[in-house]
C-alpha cells in the first residue's frame, strides 16, 4: 500500500509541535550555560526548566485552541 505525502495542514501541526519541544528544551540549555559562566550550578538550569515547561504548555494550549476553532469552523466530510 502506497503512503500518501502529508498535507500542508499536517506539516504545519508537526512543525508547531517541534517548535513547542524546542521552547521547552532551549531554556534549560541557556540556564545551564549561564550557570557554568556564573558558577551557580544548578539553579539557573532549574529556572530554565520551569520556564521552558510553562512556556511550552501555554503555547501548546494556544495551538490546541486554535486547532479546535479551525475544526469547528471548517467541517470536513466524514467517510
């Protein structure tokens, strides 16, 4: 069975999920690098982890709400 290529909408969703993942990981790395420069291990990395988690969850909720609104306004045929 041949697989169809992903639609633009599916690609957009995957890209958004990747962005949310990066929003969660990058603050940890920045906090770790700042900790090494300032000698405050592990406190800024912990702050980065909490901040990244909060930012990622908020962005994920915004994306889910946007997806729900677009699904409600654009009904598709059910087959």
